[in-house]
C-alpha cells in the first residue's frame, strides 16, 4: 500500500503540470512551430461575402489564402490527391446550404491543381457522388444507391462496380488502395463506421456506436472517426461527439479527443500519421449552414486529450491530458498534404 | 302537424343522403406507386424506433402483420418489416430533397392501427441513409420500403 503513495503523488504532479495553463501555452506554441512547415491544409470556410470558398493555410494557421474566389458559388469537401498535386471538391449554387449528411453528392464535382487554378467540372449536378481519390490518382471510388463504382479519372468511365453492402456516405479510399471506409447502416446502428475490401466488397464494422467521418491513417491499418458518447446514447440523449481511433478490424479503440459542449467531427490524419485535424462546434454536425466550426490540430502521441472542464469525461479518462491542442480558424472538413504548393504571384 | 311533417321530411332526406353516400375513392397513389400494395396492422413500436431528430434523416424499421394483399405476391397473415423515412413526421411532410417520392395521409404511427401502403422491395435499392432497426439480428430477409402510407379503415 505504502509503495503506491509516491507513485500517486508523482502522477498528481505530472497531471498538474500537464494542466498548468502556462505549460499548455508553451506546449501549444511548440506544436505550432513543429507543424508550420509541414505542407498545407485545405478547407472550406465562409468569406466576408458570406459564400463558402476553399482556403489553404499552413498547419499552424498562418499564410491563409482563398484559392477559389467564387462569390457566386459555394465550394466544399476538398480532397487533395495522395500526391498532393490535385484537388477534388464540389461546387454548389450560392443559395444552397452545405448539408452535413449529403455534402459528398451536392453540386458539381470539380478538379483543379492544388493551388485552386485550372479548375474544371468533372460532370453535372450530383455526379461522382462521394468521390474519393484512388492511391495513384487515376481513379475515383464513388458511392450511390447503385453501389460502389470505380471511375477512370481521365475518361469518367465506370470500370467496375461493387454492391454497397449498407455503405451510404463518406466513402474514403485507403492510401494503399486495398480498402474503403465509410458509414454503413448494416451493423445494427444507424450510423456505423465500417471498412470494405475494395476488391471483394467484403465488409466489417469498425465501430457500431453512432459514428461518422471516418478517415485512414497512412498505413491503411487504422482509422479515425467521430463517435457519439456511448453512455449518453444509452440514456437516450444524443451526447457530444468524440474523436476516436481503432484498428480497421475494429480492435483497440482509443479516445483521441473529447470535450463536453463541442461536437468533434471531420478527423483527418496528417500524411505522416503523427497529427490529426478536426472540427469542434457547439452546434451539431459542424454547423455548415452557418459559419462552420473552429478547427484544431493535435499530436496523435498526446492522445487522449480532454478539452474544457468536461468533469465527467475526466473521471472516465483519468490519464487524459488537457493539451496541447492548436486552435485553427473556422472551417469544415479539412484535408492535409505535405506537398509544397507553389502559388502564382 | 307542419312541424311533424317537416321533421319526417328532414329525416327522410338525411337517410337518402346517407344511403347515397359512395365509399371514398381509393387513393390512386397507392395503386400506382411501388410494386406491392397491402393493408397491414402495425404490430408494435419498439422503444427508440421513432424519435425526432432534425439534423439527421433516418429510416425506422417497423413490424407489420399483413391483413390484405392488393398487389404483389405476399401472403395474408405474413409478418413483414417496413422502413419508413423520418417516421416522426406526418407522411405528407416526410418527402424532402433526398427522398422525393414518398408520402401519404397518415399523420402518426400508432401500434395496432391498420395502414394501407404502397411498398418497394428490397429497401436497400430505394433508400440510402441511416437505418434505425430495433429488429436487427432478430429478423430475416430484406425490409420493404414504404412509398405511400395511408390509414386504413
């Protein structure tokens, strides 16, 4: 018994240091300096003209610039190709709100260089639904009522089709090309995060509490996703959405970030797998109908982190840290590349 | 006497009108939509199967016992499972940009009531979205998709 007292004291000291505001501030500044030169983040955000454009910025939030400048249209759902040289996104009519459940099939699919220039439409309204880049950028995987389709990126022709097996939104092709992630209705929860073999169509659940916005780690073996707080769901409440990660076979689930009072969505892992971007908003679903949510960045190695007071969460996760978390500007569904974009003057 | 005559005349007129009243014409939406048309009793509403959620659309799976088959090859007395889009809404208000071709006159789902419905099958070929299925793992086969739902006599 006595031997555990020094360990407990040491733990208290460590926790106090981790929660100390001055320490956290310094750690956050160090995190910003660490990521500043690691490529670019693209994200949709409201402009001063109140439309949604695509912006890029350094991962520390600096050098923010508008790369679409289309006051008569809204842009959303930007995805860098895996080599970071091209950008896939959707262009909507100015009056159309971005729908948190439907953004992957709204408007017209567009492709451009990663600096936003040379933009061209890849089809009409609703075409290439939930399109996701293949590993070599030569194909897209798409998801519709008809199934999962693989489309030649240069010709637009469907090369093969799989049954969708319950997948219904947020399709993402894994970096190694072997798997697809998505949200499925076939595992007993209305919104399960699941994995599909891109060759056979075979599926497995990754998490069956209400989940969404899955994304891949660069090794294609783990996934990150938003997970509704299971205890609240059991009580019939919607709960605050948290960021979790797990092996793609569903094993080893671990909390990444949670905060009472903010819904955490849109997790996107950095190309080296060391950091994660996400959005957090007091409004459900990231509030795309209004201004979007403040984005944030943290080290995966610092997980789990609990933000804010979150007394219940801290009791549930006594070893969680309080930071560092880098707060970034308002945006929605960010995407990160390490490719060095060169901008025309 | 005049009052008696007036009352008798009024009664006879009412009887004539009542006898002349034709049964309500069947809703053409039921006979022209979907591939199956049934009258079925809603067996139950499991806890948590229907709830109001503004931001997230979903389909709720409900259990029915078929009492009459108007179109299609179902058997009377069969137990079937039917997916209704956003079941917390009156059917006339359920259609939206994502699911345009659904509707009906049913205002609220109540256990034990009879519904006349036009259905599609399998549900998976007609609906893309979240499904709240309290019968998951307990039922076999694909659910039907409710296209049009009216209360039945």
